[in-house]
């Protein structure tokens, strides 16, 4: 039984980043994952295929709107098999590239599932081992590990992510009762689709399937969609998407889903303000061709046997870590979604770097001031840093300044005037504390605000930085100028 210096369990954005960083710092690394190449759910069945299909939806939407500008196209023809093939090719290209980078770094890549025997021993079961390894100078041969491969480790990084929550009355996900991963397989395009959950996954899925021709409806237990997002930005999105759903039910709880040959029967019930279901008149029954369940995620710890290693978890099942991503067991780390907090690929990648640096003996810790969050709908919504609510809760004096995209030359030229850029600025210091953007490519624009927050930039720094004209990025500069009362393209308040 060989001794491995650093073992990473899970090859998603956090896991492969940790493995790559550890290898770049001169350590011997073993990366364990059931897939043929690194990428995890994000690349195989999440972020990347979703964004590929959302791009397709955006192209269709722009083509249809172009008639307003004098350029008319025929109704696009949907070729499901060709779309699926294109989406799969994107995934293959990116995961294959990660496989090559793994080999280039001499990382020992093992296909399988890992579980703890104790705080220094793992058992790996599953498909087998593919190796381009460098452990004690030896090159490992491919070998089956269905009976279990036992290894010793000095340090281990757990990066197994999360999995979709399955409601109690759903025995298993199927081609008609789908989770987001199954929905991305595009096995069919249902005529009538119900989405359970108005979070970012639900809304992105609605955008995709509406573009593909589905008649989409929504049920959400909360009073509105995306309840964790800035409500002002969400309201602007809603005004632009009044026809997205055929039917929508808010403050509504799904009480049953039954699949039959003809489709899927869904039972719903209205919920009162205190969370109690209403009377018999509040019961709703509907038929759909398919249902997409997107009601949240839970930590993917099944089969890890964390208790054998003595690793502590919280009440929700997420692994407890400190600001160095270290668990209560000194040689065991956890990063990304499995450690809770914001379930975002870029946060996982950031933590992967930190864990590798700490293991290498460097002084490193999670100290990010701003973790951007993006919903890739149309228009996109992006936020970073503190929200207005968080400033109020922390008793931080602040001012909010806004720049409407209707006053942006580039936004008008693109037909994208339904947008808003807002900055949250601390009174006194004039530091940028937070930002929110709704509009075309908001996810790309938010990075400037992230850098400003991390650098403790003041509103004047952004206002005095020359932005290219005409661009939508100017809305950040002009929002900062609003703070000082002299915006170029808005009438100043006297």
C-alpha cells in the first residue's frame, strides 16, 4: 500500500484546481474521480453545457428581436439531435483539455469512488485506474479497482460537491421527472414543462427550454423568484420576461407528482404567509409532459464514510472548515460546495488554490471581500460584495447610486436598454462596498466591481478611470460619477 503525498477526492473546478496547484508547487498528487477526465458536474452536467444552451437561446432571441431593427429572419428550426451533439462537443473539448493538463503535470489520475478507512487511509472502488503518475518515481499501470484499492495519504482534499435535492414523494429522477442534469441531456423537448423552484438553475432552465419550444410553467414556494438576489434587479428582469411562463404559482407548495404513460400529474397547494397550507380551495391540479425539479442542493458525502476519519459536519451535512479550508482533522481539507456557503464553481476554485498553498506550507487563507454571483438569464443578473440589506444589518452607513442603461449609448445601439448598474458606496470613506448589474453580459461586467471591492477602491477611483466609449462598461464609471453629482448622461440632482 503506497503512501500518497496529496490526494484530492473529486475533480470538479475546486478539485482539479487544487490538484493542479499542488502539482505546480512541487508535490506528488493523486486525483480521484469517476469520470474519464477532470471537470466534475460543472463541466459535464452543469455550468458549461448550461451556458452553451443559453448562448443558443440568446442567439434565437436576438434573431427574433432583429425584426424591430429592420432585419427579419424566418422562425428558427430546432434540430434537437444537432443541438445535443454541439453541446456535447463543447463538454468533450473542455474535459479533454483538462485531461491533457493533468497528464502534463504528472498527476496520478484514478477513476473511482473513494471512502475513508481512517484519517490516513482511503479505499477506492469503481471503474479502474488511468495513470500518468509520479508517486515515488514509479509509473502506475491501468488496473481495475472494483474490489478496492487501498492507499495511504499524508494530506487529502475533499471536493465532492453537492447533488440535487429529491422531494420525499419522488422515488427517483426519470426522463419525465428530471433534475437539472437530466434536463441537460436533451432526450426530448416536452411540449408542456413545469419547473419546480425559481432559483437560478430553474430560471436558466426555463430560458433554455422556452427557446427550444417548450411551453414553460413555474411553481415557487416563495413570493418571488431568486429570493437571494437584489429585488430591484430581479424586478427589472421580470418586466422583460412577462411572457416567459404560461402559468406561474408563487407561495405554492408541490404536494405530489405522479408519472404515467400520458405525462406527469402535479398536485399543488397555496401556502399562507406563516408557511401553513391553505384550505381545500387552494388545491391545484395540473398535467404536464415533464417536470424539472430544482429546489436546492445537498452535500454529496454519501459513501465517503467521514465518521471513520473523524471529520465533523454541520446540521445540514456540510463539512466544517476554517479559513484555510482545513477540517477538524489537521491533514484533511474540504473545498467548494461540500464545505457549504455560496455554491459556486469560482469559489470552489479559489478554495482549491488556498488548500494547496496551505499544504505546501505557505501562508494562505480565505479572505475574499467579494464573491460574484451571476444568473445567466436574459437579461443577466450579477452581484458582488455587500448588498443594501447586509449594510443595514451591519450598521454600515452607505449610499446607493444607479445608472440606467437607457442613458447608455452602447446599450441603446444594441437594443439592450432594460438594464441598470448600481453601486453601494460607504459614506465617509467613499469605498465601493458592493455592486449589482442587470443587463446584457452583466456577468462579464461585474468583474470590474469585484476588483474595486477587493482593492478597497473609492468611487473616485472608478469615476476617474477612463472607460472606452461607447461600451456598457461605462455604466460603472457613470454610476460612480452619480455619487459626486456630475454624471455626463444623466441630469444632475440639484
